[in-house]
């Protein structure tokens, strides 16, 4: 079984990547929100950061130096690895699909962009069609960026955050989508069909472009951040088939749940083929997750508020619990703000190293 791992590029939201085989038994993956880099080294995440690879190239050097200076010897954001710079992952945040469907983004100097505007009405969904991305201005601008990135960095590695079926439908339709899933399944299914077809078209075209630059990706990832608003019965009856639809087109798929309990959905996710990654919160039945997904890379997402507020002893206890019940696995430490002490971050990484030596 091929596996994926948790990956956070500097300045970017979390995504997934192929495993290397060199991951620790308990593998810490640390990520900072844009506000952290904005305050620490003056990075401006406004629109030009997302549209201009040169701006990102210059920003990445500053972010890398900041990490190395504040966390010497700690491999946060792959700063100690001899890898080509990733200038693609993070652009437009979670707004890729919104932008393809011409929903505007609001940009900020210290946040990832946020889609805004009116949600789709029922009539608009009935008229909506799968866009031809070969003629889509926004998507073509991304492919042009890939070419520029290759010229700048000598590689075209990296990913777009496509989100997935549920997350995209919720953003495009708003709260009405939750009602659609109960009482207007015709509209819900039409929207999900359009989203999944657009997703598959976009990922395929991006991977074809990257393959022309000798980067060959063969996986997909879906984000179900709002799945606990839906419930397992509705997920089973309506949403599951669309996640399967995406999974069947790729060698491996990753499933993202956010840092909430995934327990009610584990059996349903087991029906999806080629699952090589799944994440969850610490409240999940971790033993069950390991039992159902013995060959997938598992990831326990640890909330930044807990990293900030819990004592060193409590963090150590939590991490040991994760290691005993879910390992080998990643421990994701995303969304860190400036109010999380550096010493807490270093401690968390050190504990993962100690637990890896203990349990591997």
C-alpha cells in the first residue's frame, strides 16, 4: 500500500505528500499561520504573494532563515532537507475551487485568502456546468505559474489545495447544502457531481503539466472538515460515493478530517479504495483507526490551543497516548500563532523523537 504523509510548506495550509521512508515512528509536522511569519519576519501574504512566484521565492528565503534562526537544528518546513524549493503549495489557500467557479477571494497580509460573495441558489446550481479548465482564465494562470516556477527554481514540485467534495459544496452553497442533503438530494447530487468532475479534471491537468517538468504525482486528497455537521448516515447515503469516485482514479488517496473525532466515519472510510493517509483528532478511537487502516499513514492532529495552554507534562502524556495507540504515525501541529512559545514547539518535537526511539 502506498502511503501519504502530512505536509506543511512554509507559509502554506497543510496538505499531503508522498512518504519518503525516512519518517520518524512518531513524526512531528509543524506549521505556522501566515500571521506568525507576518509578525516574525514581515512576510506580506496579500494577493501578489499568490500570483507572483518571484515574491514567494523571496519570501520563502526569509521564512526559512527565520525558522533556522529561531529553531536551530529543527527540521520545520523541511528547512534542513536538501530538497528543491516548493513555490506552488499554498497559493490561493483553500480558494482554488471557489476561484475556478468565479467566486472572489479576499486577500490579507497576515491570513490566507477567504472566499466571499453570495452562495449559489438552487436555480444557479441547475444552470451550473463543469467548466472547461483549458479555457478557464484562473486555472490557466496557475499553469502559467508552474512554468515560471520551473524557470525560477529548476523544479515544479508542489500541490494545490483542492479541498474535496463536502468542503467545496459547503462553501459554494453555504448552510443550504446541509438542508439539501436531507430534503433536496437532487440539488445536492448535482452540485457534488459538478464539483467532483471539476476536481478530477483540474488535478489531472495540473499533474500532466508537472509531469512535463519531470514531477510525477499519482495521488489525490479530500478534505471533510465539516463532516461532523453532516453525520455518518448522510455521509453514507450521499457523500461517500463521491469520495469513492475520486479515489478510484488514483493510486492512493488521503482523507482529511480536521482535529475532531473521526470515529463515526472510520468504517465508512474503509469502503473507499486506496486509502494511504487518514487524519483525526485525539478524541478519536485511535486503536480502531489503526485496526481499520493498518497500512495507511495515520496522523493525529494536535490543536494549537492545546499546545499553547497545556503543561509540558500534559503534552508529553498526550503524545505518549498517541504513540501507544496510533503509532507509527504523524503528529500534526498546524495553525501555530505567535502566542505559542517557541519552547513548547521545540519540546513537542523533542518528545516525538524520544517516543520514536522508545516505540519503534
